[in-house]
């Protein structure tokens, strides 16, 4: 198995992909790529049609990446390729959690002031996992998540609108940065 870099523009989403990725999840994937780097190559066939990794491709586009790591899987029949598109997603969903272990890991990360928003759980999910009685959770409990820090992604079609919004937010005392 060999990981190859392919241009984002050359990748073709599978038209019958039944898995969906909303904007929030794509933003989570993009944040994960920014934090950890690219850890999971996109799977493609010989024509560069995506078998697995549609969400990662959307995140790469959001991050304006030009190339992404891919694994090309050759010699699949049409039926086997279509089945792998489904199986890759469903098999991951069939996993379950050891909630005691998960709770311990989450508490440890939170104690280390890790940005909990990078894990993909909502603050309510974190509270439900980490506390037997959610009402006992302190309001500022997650040191790195959106209860203390918000990240907002705003896309603009032109630089003037972007600069105006940036200036307005800064005047209001908000910390901003422009990512290109």
C-alpha cells in the first residue's frame, strides 16, 4: 500500500455517496487536520473517484489545500467499489465506547486544558459522559471548548468585505485572525 499526493482538483466525489457531511462536521474535520495534520488518506479508485474521504476532501477544500494524501485502490469491480464506499462508513459506525475509559481520558485531557472542541463532542455530550449528574458540572468546566472560546468561520467573496468585517470585530474587542 502506497500513499500518494494527488491534487484536490483531480479528485472526483462519488456521485452516489450515501454518507453526508454538514458544514459543522466539515469544520470539525478541518480543525482536526489543522491540529494533528493529515492522519487518514483519502481512498480513491484508478480514475480518482473517491471511495472513502468525502468529508476529508471537503475539509481540504475549506483549508484551500492543493494536494492531499490518497491511497489508490486498483482492480475493484464496480460492485466491490460501491460496496466499499458503504462498508467503510458503516463499519466505523458499528464501534462502541468503553464509557469508563472514555470518561477517564476526557477528564485527563480536560485537566490538561486540552481544547476539548477538537474531539468532535458537543459540550452537552462531554458533560453527559464526564458527570453522573450533569447539574454538578461547573459552567466553565471545559477549558478549551466553546464555553470559554468561540471560533467563527466567515467566508467572503471579496477582500474589502472581509477587511471591513475584520475591522468591525476588532473594534468590538474580539480576537480575530484571517486564515487564507
